[in-house]
C-alpha cells in the first residue's frame, strides 16, 4: 500500500523544484552588441550606424552581449552556438531577453532561453 503522506510530500517537492527552477529566469531589455566594440567605441558602436560591423563580428563568432541602461550581460548558451547563429536576427536591435543570469570573474552573463525584438510604438 502506498503511503499517501509520502506521495503528497514527494509531489510537493517536485512542484517546489520546478517552481524554483523557473524563478531563476529573469528578463533584461537592451541592445545586442559585439562586446569589444561596445566597451571601446561607445556610443558610436550602437544601433543602425554600427549594425553592419556588429553583424560581421557576430558572424565571426565574437563574444556578443546585451547592453542595458545599467549593465552589460555576456551572452552564453545555445544562442552562441555555430558562430552566434541564433543571435543574428537580433544584432544591433533592442530586445527583451529571458535567461539565467550568473556572475563570473566580475562579469554578468546571461544564458539565453528566449529573445524577442522590442516593438516600438508607431
């Protein structure tokens, strides 16, 4: 016979683990930039004026980042595979990025789960 109390406790633990895993995802809003340019050429390294250069760097597999109003997040994870293949549609665009944020060697990193272009009002 299955112990009902143990079953409920186990089910509660699974729900708690799933909820806490989802809690790690955060959303940041910023521009997808090439890391070296964003730090050395600011503000000339952003937006349409720098899109072609940023795209070239992204296609070369350079480190890309999300530049927000108050931080720089290095992009990690699947979006960087195959020379940033999943990032190419977002380079030099303002985006909402959902992912897991960590800090390593004093740098913020985001392992991207999803990304969407921020729609501008007409």
